[in-house]
C-alpha cells in the first residue's frame, strides 16, 4: 500500500515516510534510496537517515571496503512504524475527499 503524499498529518520529518517506503523492500545503499526520491537533496536525506537511526527506526551498516559501502535497512521498530503508515494511508483513502 503506497501512500506518502497528501496526508493531513506527518510521521517524522518531511522525508521520513519516503524513507520508510523506500526501505520496506529491504536493504539499500544511499544512492539507491535517493534515486527513488527525486525531490530530496543528498544533505536532507542524510539528515533524515541520521535522525531515523538515532530514533531506532533505521539501521546503518558500514562495510570496510574501498570505497566504503554503507547500507540502510528498517529495524523491527521501523517495520512497526511502516505498519502505522499503512493504517494512516488506508484511513486517508477512505475518509479524505480528493479534489
């Protein structure tokens, strides 16, 4: 169930729901995640990911390679938030009139 726009409320920062949706299919590198969000800058995405990591919804793994590789994925808590986002999107579809 995709839904990240036009909700009457916001979960986290502006890009949090996009990150949740982007990572719902599994681990991604920064560039892969960003390519699915054409409106976000690298700086804002990095800040969003750092905040989500601090909050415990995203985990970050650094691989000691040259060049270094970093992958992100949802934690168990992040998957629970994704479930809440699904509920909110369902409610919005049923109750909001789109003009």
